[in-house]
């Protein structure tokens, strides 16, 4: 439900490393048929706050794979790497 999706956002706001929240969020997005491009924007906000968070990168990869469109990913990853060229998660995602 939309309410469950909103709750995942609250949990992630408090602890972006909560894998269960990200997993449940993906399930909610799938069940709702949500706009995954909007989800990419949500992920970007969180990734800029905690760019070395494995759960965020795993979630982003899953969303990009679901979309079948990685066109925005190269620019996003490049921006993250400009901030920290040693970000292993960004290099692995690339």
C-alpha cells in the first residue's frame, strides 16, 4: 500500500542501512506498479547523504534492472565519484 511505502521512507530516513526496509520498499513498489524513475530520484537523495551505503547501491541496481534503462546511471555515478573517487560502491555499480 502507499502507506507501507511511506513508512519505508520514514524508516530509511532514520537508518538508511536497514536492508529490510529497502527490501520491503522494493516489494511495495512492485505491488503498486510505482513510477521507478521517481524511485531513482528518491535513491539519489539518500545516496548523496550516505554514498558508501551498500543497501542504497543494491536497491538502485535492482531498480535500474527492473527499468531496463541505465541511461541516467552513468551521470549519477560520475557525480558520486567526483565527490569521492575512492567510493568502492560507486565503482562497483558502474
